[in-house]
């Protein structure tokens, strides 16, 4: 998804952001409906790779599309609501799969989630192609006709657009925030289930899946992040949310189950608010090649998820949960420190 975000951002500039998102989401949901009936693991894994590639058409383009069709004063609020929607999607998918997998097995569970995704994708396509968003997008040449560009699908043109954003100091800080915050967040949620399945907790998978109800706190915090940013500044809120994340991670290292749950609530609240602000600031700060700027944010976001999530798994296997949580907290604190010292938001 990280690498594909860059490619889709380039396609979106040439073909239109809205059409690109609809195409990618349609292909991803089609694959999702096919996956439950695949019996070969290598084939299943390969199709999942392509599903991620197609999904990147949305994750890599959505923020730049939102910024392009909303007034400057509403951009942070709009991107915050988008992040709020992603938290609800994460909650529904994990909750449904966690409950169903013990009742009907993984194939029918995956099918149920894929059907939900198809319904959501269809609703998305209808709204985007026929609703008010399409009318706004038309004025930006993002739906009804390709964007004018004399370079077409030029690799040189793509590299130039990426480099413009990679050499921007403020954007680099936000990219590192995406890497570190997502890496820490995913690591905690990836492995806390294994901790709770083992003694002394010995919780069943179906019960552990209900822990993802904590995503509702992220839905609320991401939706309200823009209000806090307007009152206290995006920088202060971003630092505060990062510190909140670190505090929540620290609580998961303690033994009482209610304290661990409280830590997840605090972690989730801080993460989604910070993610909403950081991704929104990228779209606002980038003055050139906005689609590539937000695509790069997603690159660092998913690279953090993949690399930090993998590394902390090894750490958990060899050193245990306390050191795993401590490493995640340290990464978040490093990001907060860099933002506090060097970042100055545009809005």
C-alpha cells in the first residue's frame, strides 16, 4: 500500500482523483469477494497483495481530494471527519470478524466483511459521482475529465513532484510522525491480543475483539481534533495527543486488565486525533504537488505499520510485553519532541 500510494497519486493527477478512487475501490472489493473461495495459500496471499494495491488508490488520494474540494477554513475539519470514518471502518471490520470467526469459520467471516465493504464502496461511488462532491470536484477537473498535464505519465515528472515534498522540512516532520505514531499504534493492537490470550488473562478471541470498541474514542477524538487545533493551534494539540498516546502505551505495560483497557482507550484517543491533524496539515502545508504530498504521508504511515509492527513482534517474542510497549512509547515521544521543537503549522 505504501508503494502503490505513490503510483496512484500519479495516476490521479493524470486521470482525476475521484475516478481513480472509484476504480481502486471497485477492484479491491471485487477481490475481497473472491478471496474466501481461494484454497491455495500462496494465491490467497498474492490476491491480498493486489487488494492492498487497489485500496491504496483511496488512502493515497483521499486527503488531497478533500483539500481540493473544500474551502480553506473547512479543510482541517473535513480531513478530521475522514479519519473519523476510518476509525469506524476499522472498528466494524475487526468487531464483525472477531465475533463471526469462532461461529462460522474464517471463509464466511471474510465473506461477511467483504459484503459490508462492497456496500460501503457502492455508497461511496454513488455519492462521489452523483452528489454534491462530484459537482465540486468537476471544477477542479478531478471527475469529469483528466487533469491537464503536458508531461503525462513521465517518471521524471513523478520524481520531481516527490522531491518537492521530500525536501520540505515541515512535511518531513509530519511524515516521521505518520511513521512513528502508526508504527506504535499498530504494534500495540497487533500484539496485545496475544498477551490477553495467554495466562493470567486467558481471554477468548471473541471477547478480545470487543477491545476494538475503543476505536469509538478515536472516532470522537479525530472528529473534534480540528476544533481543538483552532483553539490551541495544531502544533500544541499534535504534541499533546502524542503525549497522550505515550501515556496510554505505558498503562498497557501494567498488569490489571481494567488498566490495560484504559490504556487502549487513551492510546486510541490520542492516535486518531494526532493522525487527523497530521494528515490534514500535509494537505494544507503542501503548496505544490498536493496529491504526491499526501501520498508520501501514506507511504510513511504504512511503512511505519509494516516495519515497526514487524520489529516489535520480534521484540515481543524475545523480550516480552514490557520492553515492547516501552519501545513504542519511546518512538512516540521522539516524534512529539521533534514536532515541539521544529514544527510550525500553517493553520
